[in-house]
C-alpha cells in the first residue's frame, strides 16, 4: 500500500478491479507524494479536495458496476486545458485569475471515463518554449539530476510540469500538448513515454491556442501500454472542433504485443546532424539493432527538406501565435491595465501580461504577416511545409514507421541556453518536421547518458496509424528494459 504511486496505470486498474485498494487510497498516495515533491514546482494549481471527491465518486461507480476505462486513475492536467470551475492560466500573468465556465473536450472525456484530477500542471507560457522556464509561476525542476551533481535541470517544454509529475511518481499519467515537440522532448528529458497523435485525432476544443494548425493534444505515462489506455480514452471526433477528424478510435492495446516482425522501419539520413553527441548516435544504433533482432527490416530513407523545418516552423507558429494571442487585450477577460484611452489600455495590458518569449514570438509573427513580408515569409513557409509533408509521404511508400532520436541532447541545466533563443529552438530539431506534417510521433525512454540522464528514441508513423507507432514503441521498450529512476526516488526506495 505504501508504493501505490509507483504502479503503472494498467496495474492500478487491475488492483482497483480486484479491490486491493480503493480509488480514494490511490489518490491519497499521490497527494502525499505531491506534498513531498513541492520543490519540483510541477503544478500551478493543486486540487486535492476535488481529487478526493472525484475518487470517492469513482469508488461508488465501481461498486455499482459502472467503472469507466480510467476509473480512479489520478492524472495531472496541463494548464492549457480549460477545466470548468478550476483556474486555467496557460502559465501566463495575463490569464492568472481566469476560471473557465466550460470544460475542454479532452478533459471532459477523461473525467467521463473515471479519471481523477490532481491539479493543473505547469508549462512554458502559452506553450512557447523547450525548457519550462518561461512560466509566470516559476521554473519547473526535472526530478532527474546528473550523477554526482546537484545542478537543477530543465524537464523540457512546453509540457514540463506534466512530464516531471509523471517521472516523479506524483501522477500516474498526464495530458500534454505538442506544437513542435512539446510532448516528445519533455518525455525524453524526464525518462517517460509520451505520444503526440495525428493532428485531428484529439479535439482542440477548450485548449488555449498557440498555433492552431500545429497544436495537438496528447498524453504522458510511464509505459507504452499506459499511453495507449490514456489516448484511447480521450481521442475521437468532436463536432465542436473544426480541425477534428471523423476517424474511429481503435483499441490501441489490442495489437500492442503483436511485435514488429515483417515491418519496415525507415532511418532518415538527414537526422544524422553535424555535432550530434556520440551517445545519441549510439542510442539510435541500439534502437535499430533491437528492431532488427525483433524481426523488423531496416531501410534507409530520405527526408530532403528536413533542413528547412525549423525556420519554417518558427515562421508559421509565430504567425499563428500573433493572430491567436490578439484576443488578450484587457477588454473581455483576463488581466486589465487601465489606460487613458483604448490604445494605451491594450499596450499596458499586453506589456504587463505577456512574458519575454511570448512577446518575441508575437513580434516575429506580426512581422511575417505584415504587408510586404507576407508573401516572402509566411506564404513561402507554407509551401515548404507542403514539401516537408510530401517527403514523409514518399518515405512511407518504402517503410511502415520511422525511427529517430527524440532530442539532440539530454536535459540541460536551467539557464544554460536561455541567453540564446536560437540554441533553445534547436532542441526541437528532431520533432518539428513530424508536427509540420501532422503525423503521430512518440518518444520512449531507451537508455542513460554518461551522466546518468535519460535519453529517448522517437517513432514516427503514418497518419492515423498510432497502432503501428505503439507496436514499435513497445518492441523498443521491451528490448531497452528501461527501469532507471530519478535519484530522489531511488533514495526513497532505499
């Protein structure tokens, strides 16, 4: 009973079904763990009273024979998902006191399936960042440390609070959003699994917008099976979201253990970037070898426009951010700074409400959308985006999935790259192309670097083929046998 927060979601569901413990006991164990991990600053708003109330209702439903797919499972909800009656800030001062009167579709489905909400997890402000150091509510700390050092490391971004909470065993799973890598990169940095599904698989309704043609909700957990359970429970068509696609949601666990024998796995040559650390290269080779041993055929493929992905992404994402964030003007909701006229009200409100990174992207986006530059930058970026998407289409004529590293490094120290925005943006070099093409991508922990920090491998699939992504991820998961824990948890276990 003392280690309930170390169970996987699948194991916890079995334990609840067998009456080994109750949802209230499971939730209490996580609330206690949250109290011991305040130093991580993983949550902006904690909701222990609500969690216990939901858990008690869950126990009653189970007793009545009405258990849902996630009945009694405690989750962290990224503070980008609107939650009715619970503060939703997007980690920004401009929304610091915003309490939505409605529920996002993703969280509505999770709660309908019996999930319990422990709180709202921190993120980079408006999901803009790769480190979770741009939140108005302070840095999130990665529960992992370099061996022999006490330097605080970033958890990755933007979904750093979600990833840190799952890695630290203070939540069994979490929601995230991924615009250019914001699920996959923090999953790799924190040694857990995370999947960005196909664009349109999960509803965006009720999710605070950053870049509407790129944002996609997804999930974090500690195993591939747990990710499959979570994704199945929150995915599906939503008529309230014009970008939601009318595709049936398969039973992602049904083929999880069917293996990769006979599958063709593509290795894109363009992902062998200059200066890539030898340990990342070695991890990638290990992944290739594991899949070969499991019966997959390895094929070389080319994604020739990959080198254009980062500038293309930052033009499109910033342009859409400029448009989406125009609504935060101090008139309708959120922060309001008074001015002598309407223009001054706008200026003061937005100057006080937005952080530096958000301002940087709004300015860049406004510039590329302005007269005289729209054709030169934004329209050209959209054309290159199509070429990047076509590269993947061509590659998938020769293979069933792609295998790449998730990130070009392990977690870095807080403040290490913050004086160089371009260097920070390079953290997404392996994840951005997948987002531009709207494809499913998953990170799975596959090893440790020389300093004892987790490293991840990324599996990229065809549109709507998360099943193959899960199968390949499960095969790597079994071969890698990743059981390492953050040092604080190792000390607790001892």
